[in-house]
């Protein structure tokens, strides 16, 4: 892992761009959450884009009390609970965001952040983090090595774990990375 001085913080300007572009460029970025017990970090290896006019997007029907963070400034966390699992997204444009699906464990190194719920658990993200903005000096930051791109090829395919717009190729992952989450087989 690169030293923190070689990493650039990703702020509002990074996130205020087309959602699919942000999703692809988040691969390889490091998400760090600082807490009293110490910092926890993962390197993103899988994400999903949720865009305008997308029936799988929580913001599809407009703002509600639950999804109001989806309409916040770029770089805002939209954190929600579904089926007792906490999931986190980073807002790009109003009503659009990138779901953080899986990461390579950094701190603690023996964690398993494969899947959105596990990733949030490893980082210590909860629904109380909904609406927080990522930033250099905040509790939650997203950084990326300066001038680098992932060395592994990026795979683009359909999102998993949703029931609407399932064939849209808005899931991005690093090819061959062991931490990329696996789709579960549906009962027949």
C-alpha cells in the first residue's frame, strides 16, 4: 500500500462527475474510517453505479425521508439498512450514487469486506453515518494513489442482489481479485 503522503484525498470535484465514470475510478481507492479504537481501511475492488431513471435506484421516485442523503452534495454518504444489513453509497450527482460492494482488507488485515454488508461492518459504518461527507479532515476519507490506475483489468457487468434493471452493466470490479463478491444462486 502506498504511504498516505502519496495518496490524494477524493473530494467534491471527484464525485461531481458522471456516476459510471466515478464508479470505475473508485476501484483501487482506499476508504478509511477513523474511530476511537483506531482507523479501519479497505481498498475498493467492486462497486455498482445507480443512475438517473434507474428503477433499481433508491432515488428513482424522488426524495423521501429515507433517501434524502442521495440528494446531498457530491461525496455524501448514503447509508441504509436492508434485511438487517447496512450498505453504503457515495453520492455523485443529485439522486445518483455508487454502492461500495467489496474491498480488499487493509486494516484490520484479517477482515472479510467481500460484499456490501461485510464491507460496512469491517469499516464500522452504521446508519448513523448517513449524510456524512467524506473529506480529508473528517472521520471518513476516500483516497487514491497519485497518478495511478488499477493494474488489474476492470470488468463491467450486471449488478447483483437487485430485482429491477438487473441486466444493466453498472457493476464494476477488478478482474480476478479474490475479494470481489460472488452472486448467490437463486432458488429455482
